[in-house]
C-alpha cells in the first residue's frame, strides 16, 4: 500500500519554511475539523493525517529523521524520548486561536472543587435576517455564584464530614477474581466528604443564581447549530472569576428563501405563457433586486444561478449563491373566449401540437400485432 507523504498531506514543498508549514496547517485544520464536517468520515481521517504530519514536520529533529528515513525512521527512534514537545504545544496554540480565541468551540471546566461547571450553554433563537446579516442582541441569562454561607460546599456552616463509604478516599476498590478495579465513590461522587446537614441558604446546592442582561454581537453568516463563545459570561468561581457562556443558534426559516449552507434557494412562480414567449422579470434577493431573463422554452423547475448573492461565510466572508428555481403556473379556469383562442393556437402548430400521436402510433401497431393469431 502506498504511504501518504507528510509534505503532500500538508500541501507544502519539502523545503518549506516553518512559517509556511504552520500557515498551511492552520488552513487545512480549519477546513477538515470534525466540528465543521459532522458525520464526514473522510474529513475526520484527513484531519487525523494532517495533525500527525504537522506534529512530525514542525519538530526539527523529527523532520530531519523523516526526510532521511521516512516513517520507518521515526518508529525506530520513538522510544528514545529525546524529541521536544514543541510541536504538540504549537498544535494546541493553533487550536486555541482557531477554536478558542475566535469564539467557536467549547469546554466544560470546574475549578476549586466547584459543584458546577464554570462554562454553560444556552440556545438562542435568531430570525432569518439576523443570522444572515449579523445582529447585536441583548440577552437575559442566569448564572451561578458560590454560596458564601456554606463556602459553596452545600453544608450548613460549611461543615463537611468524611465519607464513611470510601473513608475520604473518593474512590472505592472493587475486586473480581485476582483483578482490582477502582471507581468513583457513589456516595460522595469522588469528593471524599459528605453533607450532614444541608445549608438553609442554598438548600444544599452550594450556589445561588443571579440574573444578568448581556449584549452580544453576533457575526453575519451564523446558522442553526453554530456555537459562539461569550468570554467571561459564564458561572462564577470562588475566586470571583467567571467562566464562558456558549450560545447555540437556532435560526428561523424564511417564507421565501431557503438556506443550504451559504447558498440561498428561492422559488419563482411564472405563468405558462411567460415560458413560451420568453420574458424579463425582477426577483428579490437578500440584497435587493435581480433581473432574470426567461428564455423561450424555459422548463418547470429549471434553475438560474446568481453568484455572490448568497450568505457571507461566517469565517471567510465569501458569499454563496442564489439559486432561483422556476415554478410554472397553469390556469385552473378559462373562459370560452380563451378556450377558442387556445384551440386556434394549438391548431396553428399542426402535427407539432400532438406529439403523443406520432409517438404512440407505432406502439399501437405493435400491441395490436401481439393479439393476431
């Protein structure tokens, strides 16, 4: 089986600089990250390969060995432990800047034995136009703060007792035959302590909830399922610092526009005579009006594509397409005068107006011959 070259995986030349290597890795990691390609196994596999490649090529010693001996050389030296960890640090720095510092991504953190996560997530409904063009919204939230009366322990006056089930270890050992397994204590949930009497102030929860109104600027191009990090608006730790709030968007559908990624679809109803004669019509777009040229013989469900008229990508700003799909409307009722005119029009086309006749004449003859004895 042919082995994929690390330089090819990162789309760089063998003499590329460290800066070129990092730049290409950033671009590819953003492109193939699993969060942006949910359910795509091919993208997931590509993501693993580019991470493996970058971890090797960003390390001078590993890169030198790889250039000389290939992957086999790395396997032979992997147990020596002499490689520096800078490449892995670089990877984490890049991911923090791409998915942490940029506002997309997420984590759940606990500090100082908090009884709750400092980060939390809420769903935020958005109107179609708010998601497409971006918006600044005021949001009412509730965040957790430590109970001062019990020092966030949940116990009256902060008095905790040693858990008698695990003797304060936070773990219990289960034996099965000659093997032993350690698991989190089911009584104290790994804390090694238990509450004898609940704190009357917080009812044993260890925290209170505080209301807050925050203003968040939502970038243009977000879509349902996207997450945005609002740094410093999460729950409060004992030291007063707050975690992060994550907003998960749920975008309302529009009556006239259907969104598919950065592309927009719209249905254009036209009367059947317009498709026969041809016509120039004006249709709405996200940004105003567009002229659509109906050619003679335009078909039902035919699509007309307008580039750079879709949604701006939330990361790159590049706009998608507007796809206008034709829906031919036929009259459901006609007057006697209209009927006469249509009959005259049909007759004026001669044989062309009855395509079924020439098509089926031969079929009728063949079917008739099947029953001859």
